[in-house]
C-alpha cells in the first residue's frame, strides 16, 4: 500500500460517498484509476465494508459504558455468546486484570443493568465492572495516514 492508497482511504473514511472523479482529483489520479485502486483495496480486505456513521444517541444508544469482564475460564471461544447480546458493540479479549472488555450502548442505565445481568449467562463469566461514559471528547477511526 502506497501513499496514494492511504490518501484514498483517509478521504473515504471522511465521506464514503465521494465520487471516484473527486477522489481521483484529490490524489492526482483519473476517476478510473481511483476506482481501480479502491476496488483492489476492497479485494485485499483493506476496506472491510462501507457503512453510515449514525449518531448513537439519535437511535436510542445514549448510554455508553465499557464493561470489564472477569472469568473463571478461557473466553477465547465465547465470541458468539457476546455477539448474541445486541447492545454489545465491541468485545475484546485483553491482557490485564480482566479477561474481556466490552463496549456497550443502551438507551437507559436500567437497560445497561439488564445487559450486565445477561452477561452472567455467558459461560465462565464471574464478575463485571461497568464504567459509564459521561461525555465523549471525540471518537475517530484508525487513520491510514499515521503509518506514513
């Protein structure tokens, strides 16, 4: 991946609906060449998907919490059980005092409490600790330009 691919990725992260003509002009390529590069980035799995960036609060996800999850067993095979809880938007096996870190979005703290209850149905979960976010300064995607 060269610097032009990285520039294309950065622009697409800002606006995935930008035309190939505009993309190409921004990075010094024709529309066809920009289209071909983006196609190859998709084929190689660099671009995993194209999605709309939706405001979570606007659709009932105003409460954001990070939940540390301790376990009595290896959780590496439990991904499907975590994914079955729709309010969990990310789950990661981590090093440190906890085993799993989950990012949870709900409309209310009561719904968060219900998610915490449901986490105990996952095989091996022994303890949870939720940290509720009061304010988000910013969220950003991984920048393809940082590696340059």
